[in-house]
C-alpha cells in the first residue's frame, strides 16, 4: 500500500488510475489481514489494543482509510488531493510498522515478567 501511495504522489493524475486502484485495494487487504492476524493471535494480540501501540495502530487505520478514500475519490480530479491521500497512506504504513514493532517489544516485556 505504501508504494501505491508513493506512486499516487509521483504520477500525474491522468496516468495514476492504477496507483489509485492499488491504494484502495491495498487498504482493504491490509485491514482484513490485520483483523485476521489479531483474531488468530487471540490473547497475544493484547498489545495491539492498549498503550502507545494501540494508539499508533488506531491512527494508522484512520490514516489508511482517509488516505485511500482521498486518493480514490479526490485524486481523480485534483493533484493536491492525490498528493494528500498518498502522503496519508505513506504515514499510515510507517505508523503501522511502528505499532507492530512496539507490540513486539511490549509483548516480550509482558512475557518476561511472567
């Protein structure tokens, strides 16, 4: 999804149709994959819902949705909206990676205390 956001930023609006479509598709696939992963982790997914990691993850989900919709809907006509949407998806990807890293650290700390 991050690469599609970067492509939406770098590509002229009239040629960026595939990048817009990939941004929307990537956002949907990422959301579904995240839900499946957390469901399969069960209790081990607790760090994804609390503390700094939970906040980062929630902001990332919000930015993913906003960025994908902005790129898809507004990026067809307005280059500035395409750039804003692409930047939001890039920021979301970075925040989600930070959340996953923090969840690993938080989870390992919790397990070492047990």
